[in-house]
C-alpha cells in the first residue's frame, strides 16, 4: 500500500542523511529492504568510493532476498564507477520489487537503472516522497544539471537587518543554538567562503566544530591581495584545501601563500572578483557546494549576479539601528517587484533566534 511505501521511504531518506557532508560528489542515498512486512536489512552511502546504499544493504543479508521489496530514495545506478552497478546486485539477490523516490538526473543513469530492473522482471514504482528526496539531494541535482556548485547565503542579523556594529564588532548577534545549527550547515557543504574584510576583522578559523573528520575547504575573495600568511584559516588546514581569488599577482602576501601550496587564482580584476568565473573554477576543482558567510560586500555581489541558490538568515531579537552595518548593500532595485525573494521557506526557532531558510525565487533552472 502507498502508506507503507511512504513509511519505508521515509526510513530510507533518514538513513541517507547519515552521509551528510561526506558523499560529495555523489548523492545522499539510503536503502531499506522489506520482506513479509519486516525490515530485513538497511544501508546508506557513507562516502564517495565506498559501497552504495543498495549494495551495503544487500551484502548484509544472510539469506535469500527473493520476495523482498527494496526502497531507495534515488534510482539505482546501472553503470560502473568506483563501485559496480547497483542494478546488478539487485538482480543477483533476487529482489522482487524496487520502490524509488525519484529518477536519477545523471544522464549515465536516468531511466536506465529502472529500465534494467524491469527487463529482468522486477516491478518498479517511482515517485514516492519525491519532493522530500529532491530537496535532500538538491546539491547533487544542481551539480548534474548545471555543472555548477550549489551556493548558500548565510547571515546572522538583527531585527533591523544589521550584521555588525559600524566598528565591525559582530560577536555575538545570534545565540549559541543558532551558531551550532550553522556548524551543521558547514558540515553539509564542501567549502565555506568569505571576503577579505571578514578575514581582516574577525580572523576566523572557518572550521567545522561538529564533525572533526570534516575537512571543509576554505575560499577567500581578496581583490587586492591582503590575506595575511599567518591568518587563522591556515592553522588547521592543508594549504591545498584553501583557495584565494585575487587580482593582485604581485602582492607579497599572495606570493608567499602560493609558495606554501595554497591555491591562488589570479583574475584580471580591479573592482572585485569575478564570482561566476570563480564558482566555475571551484566546481572544476571538485567543490560541489559552497556556503558563503562573508559580509555585506560579498553578499551584495553574489546577489547582484544571482548566483545564490538558497539562503539561511538567522534573525536575533535585537535592534542595532544606524550604529550597525547592513548585510547587503545597494542592489540597484527600482521597484519592489524586483526585490530578491525566497520560496519554499522554512522557519525554525533556535533559542531566542529565528532562522528563515528557502530557495531564491529567481532560480528556475531546475526543479527542486
């Protein structure tokens, strides 16, 4: 029955979430195998290069899978990559029915996985909890369909839209629960980005405190080459995991960092980094998701180029007034209808703060 299908698919989606932050560039996938109304095995994709969810679940079965139904939140793969095709294992183990949440957008798999299963007499049902599955793998969908990283805007602001005092002091506008939630968002993303202003004022580490195994990459947009070689971002990171975009080829700091193995990308720019070009470079370097935590200058630039896919705005119950700095500058708007808006929003209470998250309405390139 459909209700049973949704129940087991929700289990598969929750299992998939166990891989958050560690499967890139692969999708998040969970699998539940049911026989005679009982769950006989489960699995999830833990890390790129390791077994896929279906293979993990099937290998744990000590007896026949004949008569079983396999639930998976993404169409099983049908091609060789770092691991064998999941369709081969499903067929080999004698699974009778496969219920998937969605078709894989990857051209190497799309409809082929389901097609192979059907050819071998396996019943296939798809579209169960599809909306939830697509939201879970929104990074992957963006990557596959657009060949670009999924980019998230993050800001902690006051009720009147200020992210710091005019003197640059911003610790702490939001409370502990909001900051912990942000650390979990860092865990989900491949890289975190800031502008040079944040490096010089706050000297952050930009690490992920909730997952010590997460080696999050760090990106700095530094037009004039002012990143100090002893900045905190270098203290606990491999230089190869740091990317600095600059227009100052001859700056002493830039030369020093380049010699140390930091990825220094020089652009021909004077007034600001070419962000679309930078995002393309990051994608080609294996970065599939980017969390931007910079100040007003960098947020304004990303907004004006419509590069953000999603926003997470943490709002603290305080007023700062004209003593503060806005988290976005002049966007060149002439009418309210041109204002940047979010859709499919969620509102989450975090202690005394409120998080509003959603997709930017201008994003029409793919269907989440």
